[in-house]
């Protein structure tokens, strides 16, 4: 279980900070590699962002498809 960081009334889960840091470091490393290959760094960041958005949407769609019967039962 990951710890929770509390600053006054703000509560932040460490799991989200770890994922954010991992995404940032991976994007930074990919940008450096792209510059060595004479590619634009902005394109690498955009590709990473679109990959994260597509991954989140795909994960949610997979969850809905897996638990479709439970989700529709709650609304009927």
C-alpha cells in the first residue's frame, strides 16, 4: 500500500506522484534520444501524451467490457 501525502487539507496519493515522475523521466530520456537521431523533441512529448491518453481510455473501455453485466445491472 502506497503512502498518502497530506498538506493541510490537500491529500495526494504517492502512487500518482510516482507515475507522474516515471512519465516525466521517460519523456525526458526519449527526447534526448530523439535529439541524437535528429528528430524534434516536441514530437516525442506529443507522442507520449497521446499514448497516455489512449492507454487510459483503453483501460477504461476494457474495464467496462469486462464488467458490463455488473454495470448494466446497477442501472436496471
